[in-house]
């Protein structure tokens, strides 16, 4: 089954073709980073307009690169939520129109299910059940996954998502948008010994997380440095290092707790923040010590992309699921409400 996948929930337009027999055939991505960088964050209206501009050319390019005629497609998968409503509507309108014109089924994919299943695009795939640490710009969740659509939310962030905390830290240190990679790159030059940031909520039982306090801690540390005439690049690097280590440690402690609670030893880490070097190294060490397994998507499939949407949609379409063409988009959508296959 050949499925075209379309992602447009935020600031990336992604298109891919997934074949349920052969795997991923092609994928293209257009990132709006430059468009939003001057505003220090995503401007929703500009995002929607840019998706409209880029969707058709990207779809044509993906078909051309894969040498596939659109008439050969068997289904269309599009991100239906959660995300920015205008951006979602841009992708879902194009997807549903194409499905109507080609007389093939369309399916609305949950963006976070796309992230969660992204490691399945790799040659060595995780087996069910596993614990998924899903860390993106909008969400931080620990989920027990027993199969596709069998998701039990074990814990989540009570305030800022991990990616959001990276982005806000970058903003207050004037490191530009998007923050995650910039904070992480500067952290490489940071001195590990200089600051020790708190590990939020690790002394409390449970699997919920909170990252907004870390952001405040960063702000206070930076302001104190400014007051002491020490607002240097090195201080920024030292703060980035302490911040990144605190997030990585916290995520590792919570992941360990989730594995213990559910009596599992297989961890899947996905979403934009799973690209982070320090977080990967902490989680690798944790799973090595536990003699367990850990899986990540390849770096380009950690952040938003069309391949993960094509994959998730293809699994559901192949199982006979599809949505009416009047099913458009939903900015809020509970992962636990998804149908199992
Ligand atoms: O999954 P994603 O592309 O979009 C959402 O669904 O939100 O995640 C984007 C988030 C941003 O907050 C970005 O700063 C963060 O992922 N991110 C990183 C890294 N690369 C992207 N955070 C930390 N380290 C990175 N290397
Ligand atoms: Zn995402």
C-alpha cells in the first residue's frame, strides 16, 4: 500500500511516501525557521500562509523523486492535530482534496502518534510493549505503549514542555530561535562545574514533570551574572550546560521510574528534544546499566517531518481505518482517545 503523508502542524511542511511493503520511499521537508526567526518564535498566521505556498510544490517534488504517479497512491495521511489550527487546516485541506480527486481514503493522524512511532522507520524497530518518553516543543509525556493506538499516559509536564523550556532559555539568553539546538551547541563550551541547577519534581513520587521552574532559575542566574558584570559568552555557555544537564537528568530519572513502575525494560525516545546529545547520552547510560534497550528516531525524524505521518497513517489505513472527508483538524486531541489497530 502506497501512502502519501503530509505534516503541517507547526513550522515545518513535510511530505513523504511510505510503502507498507518496501518502507519509506521518499520524503521532503521545508522548514520555516528563517521566516519566524526574526520574531523569536512561530507566528501562526505566517505559518499557515507558508504551508499553503509550499504544500503543492513539495507533493509534486516528492512524487517526482520517487518516480510515482499520483494515480498509484492508495491513501493519504495528514496531521489532523494537535497543533496550530490554521497550519493544520492548510495540510488537511490539501490532503482531503487530493484524496477526493483520486478517490482514495484519507486518514487524519495524531501528530504525537507520528512522533511516537517515528523509530519504526528505522531498520531495527522496537517491539511492543515499551515506555515512550515523548519530548517535543509542545509536549513532554511518559506513555506506556502496548501497540498502535494502545497508549496509557503515565505522566506529563504540568507546565512548560521540555522543548519549550529550551526555547525560552534560548530566548532569554538571546540565542535565537529555535532554541533547543542553539542551547545545546553553546552548552558544549560550558563548564560543568560552575552551576548546579535543580532537578524539578524528582523528589516527589509520580511521573509528572515540570520545567517552568528551571526557566526561572536560568533567568535568575543570568540576571545575577549581569549584575556582577559577568554577562559573558562563557557565562551563557555555563548556564546552557547546567540547564541541559538538569533537563537530561530529570528525564532520565523519570524514565527509569516509569520503566520500574510498568516492569518494562524497553525505552523509546522521540519528539524534537530527542535529538539532544546530552539527553541521549544520559538515557543510553541508563539503559546500559539496566541491560535494557533504547530506541530513537534518526536525527532528521526527531523534529517534525512527513515520514512519521506517512508511517502512522499507513498502519491505520492498512488496517482498514480511514476518516470521512469532512474530518478536518482538531487543535487539541487526547492521545488516549485513538482507536487501536
Ligand atoms: O517535535 P518538534 O519538532 O515539534 C513539536 O511537535 O513541538 O519539537 C520541536 C522542539 C523545539 O522546542 C526545539 O527547540 C526542540 O524540539 N529541539 C531540541 C533539539 N532539537 C530540537 N531541544 C534540545 N536539543 C536539541 N538538539
Ligand atoms: Zn512535533
